[in-house]
C-alpha cells in the first residue's frame, strides 16, 4: 500500500472514530459532498486541503502522519515474562511506563509528580535496560513497544493486580452522564456469540483509536477513563441458588 493510501486510510479512521461523515467534512470546508468523496476516492488531496481537514479534526498533519505509522504497526505487544516481573515488582516503574504509553513526555511526568532529575533518570534507565524504551540525552525517550499492551493471562501483572482492579473498578455508583454500567443475561447461539465478540473487539479498537486521536490535546481537556468489557457463559441462577429450587419440577406422587 502506498504512503498516500495509508495516510488517507488513517484519515478515514479518524473521521469514523469521531462519528463524522463526508457530509460533515463538506459543510466544514464549504464544498460539496461529491467533491469530498472524489478527493478521497481519487486520492487527489492537496496539502492545503489535507491541512483543512486535519484542522477540522483538531489535529495537525504531523498527528495524522504519526497515526498512519501507528496503524501500520502491530496493534498490540505482549511483553516478556522478565519485563512483566520487573514492572510488577515496582509500582513506580509500572506507573511511569503506563504514563509513557498514554503519550506523556518525561518532562511533563517529572513536573506533575515532582520527580527530581536523578529519580527520573533511574526510572528511565531501568525501562531502557528492560528494552521497553530507547533512552536519549536529556531524558528523552522513545517507546519500543505498542501503546496497547496485552498482559499475559497468568503473568505477573495480572496475578498481582487483576483482582484488585476488578473490585475497585466495579465498586462505584455509575450514576453520572459519562458513566455507564449494564449487566444483561440471556440465551445465545454460538453464531450470535461470535457476532457479539466481533462487536466487542471493534469497540475496544475504537476506544484505542479515540485515545490516539486525543493524545496531543492539552491535559486540561482530558480525563482518565477505564473501559471494562466482559462476556462469559453465566446465569442469574449462579447468585440465586436457593431460589432455583422453586423452578424444580415437583416429584410425581406415587400410587
């Protein structure tokens, strides 16, 4: 795939992630929807027009190029057991690494958390030795892994933190407009479960895409959010065991 095609594919994903259509772009740029469709299909964007679309999306051409690179790479990384063990053993190291995954720069991390230069250098040096980052002069760092980490199912991180995270995440009222919790229970065929799994995968992917789109926004315009998705064979009977006796057919009387 050419670099132009990759760039336009990333631009389409940005529009889709923000819920925008070609008609929205046309209205913002004061041109016809047909013109927008034509430049996308024929790949005839001028730099000026590309800049206009990026500005409409509150991003720069640099941001788009960075996302193009991201979409062309592996979408997730599985760390080695040794890397996970090192992170699990040091909460400060894990927190710093997590902030780097969010796109935060070492200088902003140090300023927000009050890290002196020596403390920050020690953390960055450890991450460099673990081959999680490349460390450059003046404590500049470049990630060597995808921003989306898939923790090992029975690895050190999940063993140490998963139960705590689940309990803390769900111990919440979920009452405000930007909070949501729903628990549904029904009977589904294997085919329906496969469809639902694809939709959940798509939602998780959209969550990552939106995070990438918002990465360069000022910190004051963002808040940290968590998204927990789960699907498993389950029935209310598992928590209503005494009541299930009411559903047991009575024994037929004898004689």
